[in-house]
C-alpha cells in the first residue's frame, strides 16, 4: 500500500501485519480476526467468510468455496 495508508484491521481496528490481508476483499485483517478457509486455506475476514455448522462440525468457508456447499 502507499505510504501513509493505515494498516489497521478492518474488523477490530488493531494494527495488522503487512502480509495479513483478506484474499477476498483485500482489506487488512489482524491475526486474531483472520479466518482460514477449511477448503482452500485462503485468509479471509469475517465479512468474506461463513461458518458451516454441518455434519463434519464447524467449518470456515470463504465466499468462493461456500457457493459449492449444499
């Protein structure tokens, strides 16, 4: 990002690391707020992921992978 751009987490406004950005929306996300997709292991924020409470248990799915779940 350009100099002077905030690297605050889009969820909790804490400082996020340089490499911590949601792969779906490119917003910065801190380690506490980031979620890893159970299907493709993509890093996502809470807005770009859903939690599937299916038979397998609790699974985090990014928006791309969640459309394939029935």
